[in-house]
C-alpha cells in the first residue's frame, strides 16, 4: 500500500490532474480504494484535493510537495546533498532519478558544491575501471590484477576485492591479497590490468579500514624531517602538494615536512627539475645527487 501511495503522489506531480478512475485502472484497484488512499495522503499532510463535476479530478498543489509534511527543510537538503554526492562518487549518472526526487521534495535545489572524482579527460576509462571493480565487490568475485608496486615492478596478484576507498586525492582498492595472505591497499592508477574471475569468495565485514590503517601505522612509520627551497616558478604545484610553506625575502618557498619513504621522495624532488633544492637532511641531498649522476651517465652515451 505504501508503494501505491508514493506512486499516486508521483503521478499527480507528473500530471496537473487525474481522475480516480484513471488511478484505479493504473493500480488495478477500485475507485473506492483510490479515494481511501487520497484520504490517507491528506491526513499525512500531502496537499491533495478533489474537484467534482465533468472536468473534475484529483490534483496536488504545485510547489507544495512535502513542505509541511514529514521532512523539514534541513532534512530535505541533507537528503539531496547526500544523493548528489553519491551520484558523483559512483562515476555513473542518474540525474533523472535525482531530478524526480527534487520534484518530490518540492525543492528548487541549487548545488553548493560540485565534485567529480575522475581525472581530466579520462572519465570514460575511470568509469569503466570503477564499474568493473564495483561489480566484483558486490558480487564477491575473485579478481586478478597486474599491479605496479613501489620497488617490485609489475606483479600479478589474485585478490578478494573488499571495498573502494578515496583518500588524499586518489582511489584505492582495499582487498585481501592471496599471495601475501594479508589485506592490502592497491592504488587504482597503478593497476594496469583487471580480470574478474568466475570463482566466488565468502564476503566479510571489515569495518572502517582507512581509520584502522591510520591508527596502525601513523606512529610506527619512521619519519624524516626534510627542508626544501622551491623556486617561485613551481609555487602553483608546491601549494597544491605540500604544507608548512613560508615565502622568503627573495621570493622562494621554504617548506618543512616529514616523509617516511626516502626512495619515493627522491623521485618526487627530481620531478621539480632545477626549481628545487634540498637543504636538509644530507642523506636526501646525497640521494638526489646520486640519481642526477646516474641520469647524466645515461644520457652521456
């Protein structure tokens, strides 16, 4: 019955007026049942009214849907904000359904924020990858992936995909690795091949994995204090990627941060080219200089 009541409201929002007979034919019930449904909706605060006569019928007041019914304005805004955010995260578009909900809630809704998690110019590829992984997670299918690790190069792994996570401007797949016999995060951008297998695994509830990882590793990782001086030409990038930045009298950017992966950060420093200088520690300066010498040797042949 509740489903029928909702559909009656929706139909009346689609058409200015319908007869009780039209509604009765659609739902395959009697006109008496339709009138009882209208009474229930009226009692619930839905502004439905009937007009008698030759051109009469059942109508709903325009721009008044649910404004004085169950939900407050704040609750309606929260529902719409959540669904719009979910629509962006899913990499799929369901704007028609959300538009219908806007109408149902009687809201001329203006988004206060717009987010798209796919990268510039690559939304179709991101969407396809996201969709395959999502289906494997929901269907509990094993996956085989080819993954680029930090130092191991390309490796093939059979995994149980558990959930997709978004953190620090990137998507990760949290999965159980059948090779390592442990749970791992796999960065989506590093997955070069995905194969969804026919075999199924037993689903499990792992809870909030990002907070668990933060609590587990935040104190155990060895942090190294690094001081960098970056040229103003790279200010646009430094402000996007780094923190604790101070502008010096000569216009350069002085940055003090803590890093835990010296090998990765060496590559990061080199990506700034001649627009960056490592001031501290000496170990990082030497690693950068060593990599520069290797690059010079590579191009000297």
